[in-house]
C-alpha cells in the first residue's frame, strides 16, 4: 500500500535508481542499495515493509543476503528479483523464507502488485 | 527402438561422410577377407590333416591286406602244386621200388598200378616202363607208343642220370603239351624207367582256375620264361612269356611291373605280381593283377576322400563366407548404432553448452532490458506529469515509447525462450488426456491454419491412457511443431497436418506423429534442425529456438523425438512420451508441488 517502506537491493545502480523513482511516484518510500552488505546495514538502521532482493550480485549474493536478513528476525517480507530465471534458486530462496519471486524485466505494475501482496501478508501476520 | 534425436534422411549423406563411408567400406572388406581366411585356415587345416592321416592309414592298411592276399594265394598254390608233384613222384618211386622189372612189365600189374593212380583223380594220361635201350617194356594208356624209342629224348638222359626227373612241358611224340615224371630202378644189371605222363588238363586246373577279379591270373613259367600252364589273359601254354623272369630265389617276392607288353604287343597297364619258385622242377609260380584293380578299393576310397575333402572345403568356404558376411553386417549395425549414439552425445553436449551460454546471455540481456523498461516507465510517468512541447512531439513520443515497448517485449520473448531452452523454467506435472489435449491445441491453431489453406486431420487412439506430464510444456512442444508445420506450407495454396496418437503399452509410452504436406527439409538441414538459432525462416520471423526448445522439453519429460522428411513431400515428427515422467523430473518438481 502506498506509504509502505520498500528496500530495493540490486547491483544494477541505474535499475535501482529508476525503480526507486517509479515506486516513489506511486507513493512508496523506496530506498535503493547496491549490495547485500549495504542492505544489511540499512535494515539494521531502519524498518522496511517489503524488501526487493536481486539474487545475482557480486560479493554477498542474494541467497546469502536473504539468510542474513532472516537471521535479523525482522518483521518484513522479501520479494526475489532475478534476471537469471533460475527456478531452482528462486525456490531455494522461498524455502529460506522469501515471499515470492519475479523475473526481470518486469513491469512496474507487476512489481507493485507483488509488493502489495507481500505487504498484505505481512500485515495479516501482524 | 527410437532414440533421440533420431534423424532419418532421405537425401544425400552429410558432408565428409563419403570419405568416411569409403574408409569404412575398405575396413569392412579387409575385415571380411581376414575373417574368411582365418575361418578357412582354422577349419580346413585340421580337416586336411585328419583326412590325409586317415587316408594314409587306410591306404597302408588296404595295401598290406592286398599284398597279404597275394602272398597267401601264391603260397597256397605253390604248396598244392608241390604236393601234387611230390605225391606222384613218391608213388612212382614206391611202385618202382616194390616191383622187379619182370613183375612190373606184366601187363596186368602196370594196368593195376595205372588204375590205382587214377582212382580218385584222373591225374595220369599214361604209365609206361621203358628199358635201357629206350623202348617200352610195358605201357598202360591210350597211345600207341610201342615203336617209339626215347633213348635220344632230353628227359631220358636226365632221368637215367638223376634217378627222378620231372620235365618241363613238351610236345613229344604225341604232339601235344605234356610233361612227365620219371624214376629209374635197377634190378641187378637191368636198369629200367617208370615213366608217368601227367594229365595236362588236371594239372593245369590246379593253377589256371585261380580267379582274382577281372585281371587277376596265375600261371607257371619255366626258368626260360616259357608258359607251363596257359595264362588266362594273353599268351598260351609253351609260348614265351614277356614276364621278366629273374634268377631263383627262396620265398615269395612282390613285384611291381610297368611297361610290360601283352601277347598282342600292346602295353599292359601297371601290374602287381607275386611270384615264388618251385624247387623241383624249377618253375616260377606267378600270380598277378592290374594295379588299378588290385588296389581298386584304395583308389576308390582315395577318390571318395578327395570328393569328401572338396565338398567339405566348399561347404566350409560357403559357410565361412556366410558367417563372415553375417558378422560384418552385425559389426556394421553396431558401428551405425555407435555413430548414432556419438551424434546424440555430440548433440546433447552441444545443446548443454549452448543451454548454459543461453542462460548467461538471457541474464545479461534481462538486466539492461529491465533498465530500459524502467526508463520507459519513467518517461511515461514524466509525460503524464510534465507538459509536452506540442501535439506532434507528443505523438512522436507516444509512438517511440510504444515501439520501445514492442521491442522490449520481443527481446523478452527471446530471453524467455532462451531460458526455457536452458530449462530454467518452471514445470508442473499433472494428469493429461493427450487426445483431448491435442484437440485443444488443434482448436487453438485451427484459425491460423485455415487462413493458410491448411486442414487438420486427427487419428487419435481411444485406448491411449492419461499421461502424467507437464501440460504447459507439452503445449509448447505441439504449438511449436504445428506452427512449423503450417509455416512449411508457405507458397503452397493448401495442405494438411495430420496428428496421430498410438498407445505403446509394451514400452509404456504414447506416440504422437505430426505429419505435414509442406516443403520438407533438405538433407543438408535435417541434421541441424534441433540446433539452437538454426532457422530457415526470414529475418524476424523465427528465432531458431522452436525445435531446440521442443527437443529440450521432450527430453526433459523423458521422451524421444525423431524426424523423417522428404523434400517437396513433407515432414513427419514422431514424439514418444512416457506414461509417467522420469524419476529425476518428479523429484526436482517435488518442491514446486509443495509450494503450490
């Protein structure tokens, strides 16, 4: 829902910047970071409703980042975003606690729909 | 059994194949020759050795048996003749010694002795008592010889000198062949001779009746080689024989005679002769036979052995050629199978490598695509919020963004296909009624087919059981195949696509044939149709991934795909799908089901 806090984690700087702008236009509070480490640091400092996490990143990859996020025990939902389309990895991520996954390239409306669904799940749990 | 990808070409072989085929042909020919020679060598040599050994043994045995037979004949007849002569000599001596001259010249006494001699066998022609002066003192017999004087006859001196004399055959006064046995006896001053003329016919029967085959005969020769009995073949009694008489020897001698001439002057064939000398008189008993007849059995056996060996050798040759040909056929089949498996392996390896590459390329393209998409969205958002400089600019702006969207979607389709090809897509196993499923696919494609003048025909096996498979992947397979089948009719006003299903319960698989009447695939292209990015369609009309994806999906579902094509006539794809998916696919999907 607009106003939700969304953390975008992707090593593609332009993509996270653009996606951040698009989400902001749609009323979300989007923060973009470009690595797994940066995401963990950001999560330690602020609360987010939904995390959009790229799987393939240099350094700490998406799966490792997700494991670290889960260790933090945050009240948040994670969406996996991948350009690789690897079902096995996506399924592994969901097994680790991710809510759902999307494949690149995806329309902003599609992402928004997934964010909404994730937010509703989070709120439902709360 | 169908394997994958099984490509049946009806055209020429692939490039480079002729050299390989010629090389293979030469190898098979060499292999054929070696096998045949080896088989013949291994079979014929023992056969020849055994045949030769048996034949040698038999020949030696038969020869010895034949020679023994000859020796027995000669020995037997020599004894009989000697016994005859000894008996008569002894009897004459007995009569001479038990009678005085006066007693024996009594006509009745000599007649009685003559009759006693001939009591059992008419062996004497006559019996006479001859005085020292050479005239008969007494005579019992059919001839009138009273006036004859024998004092100058050759035998007279001999008997007077030796006391016992057996003559050779001679004509004498009676002018017919005969021989005599004579003994001398003295009574005081009176010396007289008791002479018996042997019945020639009776004596000759002892020798001449010997019958050995057609060419075998027995006869007696004196030391000068004159016949003492008539030979059965060639020559007559008292004629000079061509038989080479050698000096006296003890025992029996075997001789091989070659180049002898008969009485008619013609050269006789090679003969085997067995001879033995009589002690008194010095006559040579000869038993002989043509070599060919004597050893006829051996020659017959040899001939048959030769025939047997020839027939056996011929049989071995034929069998070895047939067996070798059969073996070479098997080797050829195995080689073809190995080639096919190698091709499959290469194809699988190639596809696996390309699959990995495709996945990487898709990922690298997806990221910039995602950025382009967000940039487009930002522009759209900006256009909504910020004023445009004019309607023309707005129109151009909208048009360009629309085109950007179209091209993004196009790229997206390509990357999705690449990912699907590289198996990085999700599967879901469900129960599928293949016949119903194919009808739906046909319905889906019917409009497009009709617009191209193509009719669908279905021949669906009602006995086909439901499959456990992935309907979305199957849909992809058949949509691709049918799309290709429709496209194959480009340039043709009409055509057809026939879908046939068959249940193969034995192999627990369903077979689907998709046959079209399109342009067909050239042999040069047939080997490459499953290669990614290979297409014969125009630029922008095909990505070249359709059949690669089909192949990839069918393989993943545990099935096989094969293709037959005749350029200008059409193409038929045959897909075999298992009733149940392979274990590895079920396991990999277990997590997906759990999530669902």
